[in-house]
């Protein structure tokens, strides 16, 4: 069980690091003009996409495994469930608020194969040409929400594991 716990912490920490990094950039990025902001947005692919995808999707899967492996009704169970719900909510915020804007930022970038298919998911015509400051604010503040949700998940997971380990010894 300890291997699942450690692997879960690593994956959620990876997702947490990605979301917190975006949130910490917010004050500086809000000062950028349109051309500079667009130039900066292009640096995120593929690094954040790969790290976020592995941390988020992998984190959700292994946290679910951890929830199922934890005795129901116990404090560690409920905390692990909070971690899972936080991860699912954080991932949901991505698909509802961030993903549609990502395609806008990546306009004109040569992205083929898997990346092209991924960033094309769920994009509508209205997502392709929004007001840039509204798109920026939507993207930036959504990442702050994602960072908060991932922080809750990481803390709940860590406390769950500590309580579980204390009750085992």
C-alpha cells in the first residue's frame, strides 16, 4: 500500500506544481501587452500539457485506487475522497474554462498528431476569436482556481496518508 500512497503523492504533486506555477505567474502576466502575452502563452506547450496530463489523469486514477483501498467511513477514507473530488473538480475546471482558450493561444502554431487532436477537442467557433483580455482573464483566474483545488487535494491526501500510517503502527 505504501507504494500506491507514494505514487499518488508524486502524481498529485506534479499536477499541483503545474497549477501553482501558472497561478504564481498571474500578477506579472496581467501587466503584459497583447503581443507579449501571446508570445509567452506559446511556451507552455508541450511541457505543461505532458506534466499536467500525467499528473492530473494519473493522479485521479491512483487517488481513486487509494480511496477504494482505504476502509470506508474512516477519517483517512474521507480525506482521500476529498483529495479525489478536488482532483476531479480541478480537471473539470480545465475542460470547461481553460481548454477552450488554449486553442486560441495556440493559433498559428504547428501542432500535429496527438497534440493537434487534443487541443482541437471541444473547440467551438466562438472559442477561436474571443476578446483577448477576456480570454486572458478566463485562463489566468481559472488556473488560480485549479491551484486552490489541487492544493486542497494534496493536503487532504497527505493528511489521509499520515493518519492511515499512524493508525497502522
